[in-house]
C-alpha cells in the first residue's frame, strides 16, 4: 500500500514538475512572442513612418507643382488612408513613451495635416470643375442668339430690326458671366500654383471676350445695313420727288429756253449722277449684304425711266423752240437776201447773212435752199468783182491815154506862148512860118479832140453803163468822165 502511495506521490510530483515546466515554457514562449511582436511593431512602425513621409513629400511636391494633374490630389489623399489607419492601430499597441511611437505619432500628425490640405485642394478642384462647366454651359446658352441670328439668311428690314433687339438684349446678358468669371478666378487663385486652373480661366475669359466682340460685330453689321437701307430709300424718295417736280413743271408750265437750258445743263446732270450713285449702291447692297434684303418702294429702273422721260421732254421742248427760232432766223435771212438781190451790192450785208446762215443746221432743207441763194449772191459778187476790176483796168488805160493827150496839149500851149513872145519881140518873124505853126497846133488840137470824143468818151460812157448795170459804185469813173467832157469842150 505504501508503495502504491509512494508511487502516487512520485507521479504527483512528476505531474507538478511537468506543470511547472509547461508554465515556464508558456512564459518563455510568451516572452519570445512578445519580443517578436515588439520587433514586428518596430518594423511596421519604421515602414509606416517611411511610407507616410514619402507620401507627405509627394503630397507637398504635388501641392507646389504648377504642372500637376489635378486628380493627383485625390489619388494621394486615398493613398494616405491605409497607412494612417495602420499607424493608428499600431500606436494603440505601442507605448507612448517609446521613441518609435513618438516619431510615428508626429509623422501621422503631419500626414493628417497634409491630408486635410489635399482634401481641400481636391474639393476646390471639384468645385472649380463644376463652376467651369457651369460657366461654359452659360456661355453656350448665351451664344445661342448670336449663332442663330448670325446664321440666318438675308431677310426683310422688319425682321432684322426684331433680330437686332433680341441680339442687344442677349449681349447685355453677357455681363452676368462676369460673376462666374470672378468665382473661377478666385478658385484658381486658391489652387495656386496649379496652371491648369489658370489656363482654364484664361481660355474662358478669351471665349467671353470673343463672344462679346462677335456680338458687337454682328450688331454693328446689322445696324450698318439697316442705316444703309434707310439712306438708300430716303435718297430714292428724294430723287423721286425732284423728278416728279421737274416732270410736273415741264408738263404744266410754259417753260422758256433759259429755264430749259438751266434744267438740261445744271439740274439734270446732278440728278443723273445721283441716280448713277444710287444704282451703284443698290447693286453693291444686293451683292454684299448678309442680313437686310434690299427692297426699294421705287425701283432704280423706274427712276431711270422717269429721268430719261424728263430728258426727252426737255430736249423735245428745246428742239421745238430751236425749230421756231430757226424758222424766224430763216425768215430774217430771206428778207436780207431779198434786200441784197434788189438793192446795191453790200459786202458787209452778205457776210452778215453768211454768219447768220452758219447758225442754222446745215442738214435742214430750208437752210440748204438759203445756202444756195447765198452762193448765188457770192457768185454774183465774184462776177461783180471781176467786172469792177475790168472796168478799173479799162479806165486806167483810158486815163493813161488822156494823160498823154493832156501832156501833148500842154506842150502845144507852151509853144504857143513862146511864139507869142517871139512875135512881139521880132516883128520881122515871117508870117508864113507863123501861119504854119498855127495850122499845126490847130491840127493837134483837132486830133486830140477827135481822139477824146471818138475813142475815150464812148468807152468811158460804156464803163459807166456797165458799172450801173453791175451795181458797181465807182465815184472816180463819173468824175473822170466829166473831166474828160470838160477837156473836150475846151479843145473845141
């Protein structure tokens, strides 16, 4: 029994020893595990410390990178979540006074601060994108009137006026985009130095400026075309009124030549120039206009027809007056020609008639008849001039003969006086010789008388007759004839 008890005691002792060994082993294993855990926490702490610092560095670089892609903010922000959670769990297990724990805790604090900044930037970027997209949509909405009206085909004046009102209202609404621009500018400054945001703001500002300029250009173009249409229509109506006034004046009043010439030379040319100007502007408007359709209440063709009618009317009335004047001049010329035919020849009168005849149209039948009459008178003048010259030449010859006769008789008279003086001095001069001298003188006187009466006076008388017949006025002819007659009387 004792052996059994001893055996049991030994077994009990062994069991107790085994239990103590088991407990010691557990303590050792626990210490080993704790050591491994401490080493693992240290390794994990270092890894998290390094990972968080790397993310912090990357995050700071991204925040300072002007060329960064904005979505990187969210990417890095998400990258912080897992290591921060792991670090928080690790810090719970680590002693606060442990160096690794303090280093990791400081890094976690920096990481969370940077995470907040990154989150703010990410939210700012999302807000910027929303505002940018909204601003873009607003700009597109406000561009619709510009695009719709700008792309319209040419249309009536009234339609363009209506479109212009719409366009001006839409242009004023562009000012609403300034508030959106201010928001975008503020957000881009908060995202500094992110160049993408600044670039989007600049692009949007350029788009707004271009849109405003396009509105201004289109409004200016439509205003110009409307103004041009008004001016053309007013000018057309003014020209129509002036043409109507001239037409009524020519149709209802008795217009004198001076008024007709004033109309033809001074009033119609400016109207023709104005019509040509309107025609040019009308053609140009039809060719280059984009919006306002060229419509005139009075067409340029109608005005041209009216102007041509007035020109024709003026020319007809001038021609009628000219015809009357030509007829009056022709009557006067006929009267002058009749005077020239029946009266003494008048060279000045004939020249005057020729000058008057040149004022008449050469193709006129009456003018041609009068020209023939003048030519006949001119031919008669030539004949008369020839006759006058012939008479003058014949008269000159006769006068030369008379001069010879007078010279000879003068010598006879001188000899007679000389003989008388000799007879008185010398009474012994032979009577017979004296008688012979006297007989000779008588013979010479008779010869001179006969030549004068028979050969000089008849031709002179014939010349006088021819001059009277040819209406030639030669006063010297009559006086020479009378002198010759007196000479013949003295010779008897």
